[in-house]
């Protein structure tokens, strides 16, 4: 999992954080869930279980998008965390959240244009690809039926690993930013920039 994971793990695992508000606490909750998924994903990939790893990767993407959406869309609207927890806030579809976040990013950080749309049907369609294992029309079941296993090319596996690593890095940076841990943010950005 590399230096990035080790650094983030050391900075966050079983570390008491002074949470100033409920949104920081919710962000930490989302991040903790995401990290447990990432660890499970990594364990499955290490043992050659790619299809369940992809199902987990889809959940990682969903929680990543929702955490960012809550911070940049719901929080400024004055939404109460208690309403989010009770389910009183009805979140839009994954694609609508990605579209809203992309519009937000274009206004606030133009160089980040397309950061969320890459996951939608119009672009790289990563979310759709990750969904095939759960909601597909049967092509993966048919492959398993005939071959006894799923076939993954080295390129496909590499794409999956890069997607997961990228999600982990961006969510970790986002987490440190929301928590006001700017020193950890800078250190992690440096580790990522150095390709570690």
C-alpha cells in the first residue's frame, strides 16, 4: 500500500481528533469508513480477488463523492448534520452529485474542471464499470459460468489499482483540509508529488 497509506494511517488511526463541529465529525466518519473499505480492497487485490475488490471500490467512490458533496453543497446551505444522519436529507443520484460538484469546482478551482465528471457515463464511466459486478446484465456471471473465473487483463488490474490509489489520495487530502490539519495536508501532498 506504500508510503502514502502508511503516512495517512499513522496520522489518523486511533488518533483522537479535536472535532470543532458536527461536519468535521461527519467528515471523519466518512473517512474512517472509506479507509476500512480501502484496507479491505487492498487485501482482496493482494489475494487475487478482483471482482469483490471492484464492488468495494464502487462503495469507496460513492462515499468519497457523498463526503465532498456534504462539505461543499449541504454545509453551505445550512443543512444540519442531524438531518443527514436521520435521512431527512435526500441526496441526489450519484451522477447528479458528480455534476453539481463539477460545476462547483469549475467556479472555485477552474484547473480541477472534470474532476468528478470522469466517473459518469459521459466520460470515463468508472462508476458504471464498477457497478457491472453488482448491477450488470450478466456478462460477468456468464464469464464465471463458462470459465470458472473472471478474466482481468494486466491493464484492467492496473486501472483498478490506480483508481483506488487516486481516490485514497484525494480523499485523504480532502480529509486533512476539512479537519484543518494543514501540516499533514502539505506532507501528504509532497509524498504524492514525489510518487511514493
